[in-house]
C-alpha cells in the first residue's frame, strides 16, 4: 500500500504519520483516504474533483504537475506527500 503523508496544515484532520492507501494512481490512493476520512476531501480537491490550486503532491520525491496529478500511476510502495503549494517572490 502507498504511504500518504499530509503536511502540518492538515494535522488537525489526519493523524500524525502516514495513512496507508491502495490505488493504482494518485487519485485512487486519495479516494481511498477520503473514503475513510471524508472531511479531508474538501481541503485537497475542489467541488469538481480537481486538485485545489494551492495543493501540490509529490510522488516518490518528484513534484507532480497539477493537471496530471490525480491520474499519475503509482506503485504499491509509493510515498505520496500532499502539501500546500507556496508562491511569492
């Protein structure tokens, strides 16, 4: 199962440490997390089911492009990091 890590801005919603989830894609793994913790979904996905503008996901150390994140294939041993994207100058 993939390890899904959430950064501190979601610590009140998810437990410390990784959440284990099955899935062939990032979207599948997140759907498994949301099935168990539905209150997290709205912080990660918008009302259309797309990744929120200020959320980014890293899979096995690589930042995924926002428009392709949910369909990105992952292995059963993947490590996913869901975090708030930062911008500024």
